[in-house]
C-alpha cells in the first residue's frame, strides 16, 4: 500500500512571525502587566509622578491616559491598555489609572487558571457575569443627591472636584481650584458643553494667581502698526465676527496684465484698493466697534479702524471664535453684504488687560453667559501643563456629577464592598465559573491595596482591616490617607461619581476579555522600502583614452 505525500501548502510569505497557544496568551498578559507596573504607582492621593522625555519635550504627570499615550507602546496586545485608557478619558475624563490597574489585575489573577488549561472563553464568560453583577450592585449602593437644594448640590460638586484633585500635583490648593472648577461648570447651560470653557496658560506668579473669567478672554493676536492707536476699553460694544481677509497681498499664482498705456497701471492698483476700502466702509457703516476675524487683518485695515475708534483682532483661533459667538450672540460672517445689526453681538464690558507678561482681551457681562475662561498661572510650563490636565479631570468629574447626581465612596471603599458581595455571589455558582468570579472579586482589592502602598502604609494590614470593616457592615470603609488607617469615605467626603466607577469596571473587564480572546498573533514582515535598496556602484573600468 503506497502512501501519497501531502503537498506542502504555503499560506504566509517568508518572514511572517506567528505565535499561538497558551504561551502566546501568557506572553500577552505579561506585556500588559509590564505596562501596568509603570502607572500603578501614580494611583491615589500619594501617587508618584512620572517624568517622560520625548525629543525636546519633557512632561511631568501622574495622569494615566497621558503617561500611556506618551510611552509609545509597540506591543500589539499592550496597546489595548492604551486604547482603553483613552476611551475612559474621553468618556468620563478621570479614572484612567484605575482602569489600567484593574485590567492588569484581572489578567494576573487568571494566569494560574490558564496554566491549568481552563479555556479562555470560560474565563471570559465568568468575568462578564461578574461585571454584570457588580454593576447591578453599584446601582443599589449609590447615594443620590437632591439637585433642587442648591446648597447641597454645590457641596456635592465641590467634594467630587476635591476628590479628583486630591491625587494631582495641585493637591495642596485643591479647595481653591475645586471652587474655580465648580463655578466654571455651573456657569454653563444645562448641556454642560465643556468646549465653552477656555483655558489659557500664563507663565509666572503662583498657582493661586489663577482665576476664572465669567466670559471670554483670549491672548492678544498678532498686530500691525496702528494697533496701539485703537481704543482698548468699551462698554456695551457691537461685535462683528468675520471669516474675511482684510489685507492687501500678492497673488498666489503668476498674474499677467497687458496694458497699452502706462496710466492704465494705476487703474489696476486703484481697483485693488477700492475693493478693500469697500469692505472696510461696510464694516464701519454697520456700527461694529470690535471686529474679530479668523483671517489676517493687515496694516491698512488696522490703521483704518484706529482712525475710526474701532478695535480689531485677526488670525483668531476657531475655538476662541466659537466661545465668543456663544457668549456674545455674534454670528460668523463669510461675506460683508449682509452685515446688519442682527448678526452683531454685544457684551457688557470689553477691555484689554495685562496678565503676567502677556496682554489679554476680556469680554465680560455677556448676555448669553454660556462661556467661561480660566487663566492658569505657575512657575514653569511643565507645572502649568500638569495643572491644565488636573483641572480637565476635575471639570469632567463635576460635569458628570451635575448630569447624574449619583455618587459612591472613594478610597477603595466601593471596590472592597463589591469584592465582598462578589465572593458571596461566587459561592452560589457551580462548576468552573466559581473560581473565575472569585478571581474577579480578588482583583478589585488591588485598588485599596495600591492606594495604601503608594502612601507608604502596610498594605496587608490596611486591606485586612478594611475587609473586616466591610464584613461587619461598614459599607463605605476605605483607606484613610491622613491618619494611616480606615475611615468612612462618605463621612470623610471622599466622593466619586457613580459613572466613573461603573465605566471603569466595564472598561477594565472588556479590555481583559479582549486580551484573553487572543490565541494567536501574526506579525507580517515590514514592507520593503524601495529607498532601502542599495544600488551597487558601477565598476571602475579606468579612464578611456
């Protein structure tokens, strides 16, 4: 009996790296743990900062999303953490470090089960069941605050902002910045569009020199001769917003005009000047006292406006124009043919002021009162940049709390209570799902453990005491940073929005399940660049005689 040899089937071209099986899954988990080990020390009020040097830029931060984004991760599985941190930051603005730490712990606690040949889909099923149960328990645990009581509602927002800033570089002045953040968010309308909160950075001074402007302010734009002759203070001015260029400039393409008489040249020049003067006359006739444009305003127009007592600013940024439009009611115009009083905006007071070493233009007393601006001060650019990132997290926290008004305790109290309830739930399960839910429950304890470790406490004693407090019924027992022990998070005003906790648990679970569902990694070889091909030098045949 003869055996026919099977033909060799080549599916992938030479150079492809394919890894699969249990070893590949464990390798992906180890890669995620390596990323988590970098950011986990930034968690909590006593978390450490990271200095990341990329090129000429130096960033000092403890924001999880910023750190992971700057790490330039190349491992394909570890990039899942980067994506999940960005999604958490975009959705709720804070809790990125918690998501990364939870994801790493979820993966770490099932490594033993994988090595014992438990199928990853069983682990995924158990994790999703545990996540659903935890989210249902969160809905039962949360505390709702009556938004009709303005005093209590404002206190709620202030405490949530303080908790968010407690782990940031500006924690020493958290009450000061929390008040600014709450005032800024409440200044917005019910939609809470944070794009209407402008943040300007001015180096110099202390961080307590930062302040909020109930209106819009922007840095003085590039100006031509004649700008200093313009008035810098107005009361109830009319504001025109344009997307029109008011400048004489050379043609972008070659222009050829044939003339038969030298006097005709002057007619061509006069026609160009007439066009721009017609534009300027229409603006002046509209009654506008402040002219803002996205496009340049040249020296001719600047002097023209100065002679007529009109203030102008060109090359405005789009987001600044959007905030000014929302605050003053001015409508952006791309043509000057319909520049009537109906499209002009107004404000109570306009003034150009000196802030540190910069000059800023302030619009206050706006009729719509929908936009607000923050001016941040500090001793260095890195410090101001970190203050900006910190306030962004706090603003997002206050925004979500104002929209939902549901809170839970911080300091690891919520995670420990969920861990306790999940252990009870796991005992009701039979089969292979029980150890998976137990692993999920154990993973949640990483939050209080890491908070206490970063504070320099004995994490084992701290977590054991918190676990005991929850077993005797203290639902909100968490880490006490001030006294190195256990405290009631709600009574200590360590409050966090429910949305952050629920979104963090969902995001971390999905990230862990995604990594666990990968059983093979195929890495294609880099496409050969034609530029990489080296051309062989021509042979030297000697000089031809």
